[in-house]
C-alpha cells in the first residue's frame, strides 16, 4: 500500500496509537489533531448534511443542543445514530435526549440543587437562580436583602406552574407550604377567608426556610375593575394579601411563588415593582419539551419516528394534558392487554391524523401574522407553532407609547392572518373569529377602546367607558366595520410584496411545526425587500 502515490489517511483515537514509522517527523507525515465535537462544529456539519441549501435554523437547533462538555463526551456511535434523524432539529433533540439518559459515568452527571429543575423557559431559569441564592444565603455568603425572594408565574392552566413551585422546594431541600385564593374563600365569609390567608402565611414563617406557593391569585380580581358587585369584598381581600406580601419581604427565609392564569385580571398593586421580584410567563411547551415528556412517559414503547410524529401532532398541548394522556393510554393498553400504539396515544391526546388542506391554511394564517409583525415591529416575533388543528404566534407587545400609529399597526397584525389566507389560498376561513381571544374579537375591542377610552377615535377627547358589545349603537357598529375593512385592506397591501416569503414561512412551518423568530427574520431579510411606504 505504501508503494502507491495516493494519500493515506490513518484515523486513530490517540496520537500514541500511531505506528512508530508514521509518527516520526522524518517520514514527512502530517499529524492533525481534531477538535472534540462542539456546538459550532455540529451546526456546520448539519448545515451540510441536513439542508439542500446549506442553511438551517441554527438558533433553534443550538438552543436544543446540550453544552459543549456533554457533546464532547458523546461517542461516535451515539452521534451517528442521532444524525440519522431527518431534520437538524430532530438530530439536536436526539442528542439532547442521549445526554440526559446516558449511563452514569458517561455523559450525564448526577443532578442536585438547581440542576433538577428541567426546563428552558425564563421562569425555569428564575427558579434555578432562586435555588442558588437560597443556598448561598443558608451558607452565610449572601444577605437576604440581596437575593431574589419572590416570583409571579402566569400562564394557561396545565402549563406546570404548581409543579415548578414543588420542584423549587425539592431542589432547595426546604419545606413547601401551599395555599390558594379558592381554598381561602372556601373557609367562609370575609373574616374567615382573611383568617385562612393569614394562617397560611403564618405557617410559612414558622417553617422558614421554606417556599410558600399561592395559586389562583387572579381569582379575587382587581379593586379597580368595572364590575362594582362585591367591590368592598375585593378591596379588603386584596389589601389583606398585599399586607401579607409586605410582611414576607421583612421575614428572612420564605420564598414566595405566586401563580395565576390571567395576569391582566390582577390588581395593579400586586404586579407593581417591590411586591414580586420577578414576573415570568409559563408558556406552552416547545416541540423539544413535548418530545421529552413523551419519551419519558412512553419509555421505549414506540419507535423514535412515531414519537416524533406524536410530538408534532401534540404541539399546543399543555404538560398536564400530555401527562393525562400518557397515563390514560398506558392504563388502557394494560387493561386490554395490548401493546402501546400511536393510534392509542392519539385517541387519548384528542388528535386526529392531520388534514393537509387545514394544516396549510393554519400555517399560512400564522405566517401572515408573523410577517406583518416583523415588517411593522421588527424583532417582535418570538415563536410560531403549529398543531394539527391550531396555530400560535408568540410576539412581544406592539405598544410602547400607545400612539395611534402603534394601535393601527396592531390592527394590521391582527387582521394579517385573514389577509394572508385570501392572498395565498384565494379564500378566507372563520379562523380569525371565535371567542374573546380571537383575532377579530381583539381587533374589535381595540377599535372600541381607541374610540371610547383612549381619546384617539371619532369621539375626540371624550371618555365613555368600556363598550358593552350587546349595546353598541348603529354608529359604533358602522365605525367598527369601516376600521376592520380598512385594516384588512392595508394588511393585504402590506403582505402582497412579501407573498413569496409568506409561502416559504408557511411551508417551513408545516414541516418543522415550530419556528423561532430569528429564523423568520432571516427568511424575510435581504436586499431585494423594498421599504413599504404606502399601505393605503
């Protein structure tokens, strides 16, 4: 072999494994020492192996990958198996799972303290920081006044707010005291309710160091709501709660965690700086989180490709819904003495096999929202997600100064899903309508608020109070219709020059089921995009 002029490549694990002749400098052989696998190397490799264009959503893939130390510890066989996944994101998800489940002594490390809090949201990171601060305080390395002592978490029911508080107590190794406004109100009339509240706070002080978790804070409402019924009761309950929060601020050793579904219903004094050190949203789980939950619950009952398909179809489900479906499907399979199957899981998750036409319409609708938001408020889109029956566009608030222009921009963004359907598909659906949280409901409410409460409509400087949808005048109905029609027309004018990007974003969303804002911004960026000066 050495007599042939062709180059010879000898890969070895360690340089000392090289034959003496080859390793000698006298032979002229070059010895190349390869770097251990890290995120940058892996991202470059995936852009070559898993993309026809050489481009992948590097930001979202990097967010899923474990740290470089864990990557470096993976064996070549593990990497090869992971890279058999069809997309770069799925490769990253497999690698992440491998580093979490590797046998002791390989990659995974025994977790304690903040490490047992498994989640990637800002709320999870805030809890990890609290655990670390509490440990430092207990060791005498940190003053109580210097540490983060309270957190308010808000989000949809079932997203894991209660579980997060329990994880905090477990990670910190301290007692957990739980209370809720519903439990306190069940004690009886106002005096009994306040006594139950105070008793709960007293218990937390007695058990310090501990975590006090107060759920359903939004149940009592606000002292400044438009509903005057029971106002005296709400005032006294909110005042009593504020007094107890202030009391804990002066009591070392008690970490306060509050939770609510709708932060907009809270009394402003509760969210005012100084009451809760941090306020974080608990979002719906990401695709990677859903897959992780399913893998943990299913163990090895289903092959990877079926778990991947289930995770994609379950986008938009809460952790509580996933957990309930896993338990119900497992029990069903056990009772019927049948193996676990995708069909069984789908039935308990309440998801059907996807309808391609519906999936495309939802994707186009959400892509319309995302593109309009990025064109009008650059950098505002956080994430797009798509399930078999629904879609979601997560974005930062449009409002800074609450000017007419900001409100008009928000109206365009709200109507842009409907506009995108018309531009790409030729027809519109009722997807923009529905309940009070729908696009049309929010756009209608914003128009009426602009006119009746903000002094920015055709009522001039007048304040007429919140609108009653059942008692709108004919003039108000005509005003709303005119504003919605104008916003729809301007949304179509905004998106028409971007129709190719609209199709691209929707197609990628159908395939990936989840897109970060950074990926969308790369799709719509470029020198060919001209500024949109006239939307009328």
